[in-house]
């Protein structure tokens, strides 16, 4: 937990509001982490492992040749649809 305050001895310290920890515990932000952030955390390593770009994986999803999980395939479709609008 992160605390804030003005006194040197910490007598007026209080928990900082609006501090959100990333699900893996490695980083924090003043904005909450969304479901989309969590999906990117799962998708990016899979794309890196396969050495595919998002566009290549999207084409594989459309031709039903992708080996991603259904949830990640749906997320790829969502990303490509959202980015093209």
C-alpha cells in the first residue's frame, strides 16, 4: 500500500487514494486496470511466441486456422474491429 502525507515523522500519513496495482503486481497506476489490459497481458506473449503480428493472427482467426483460445480469438476480432472503425 502507498501512503502520503506532509510531516517528516509520518504522523499525518494516510493511504493514497486512486492507486491501482496491475494484476501481476509489477506496476501501479492512478487509473484502474481494465479487462482489456488483462486480455493484452495474455495475448501479447502468445503473439510473441508465434512471432505473429496482430494482423496475421486476425487473418488466421478469420480463416479458422488460429490456435489461440476462443476468448483470445474473440479479443483479436474485437481489437481489429474497434481499430478499423
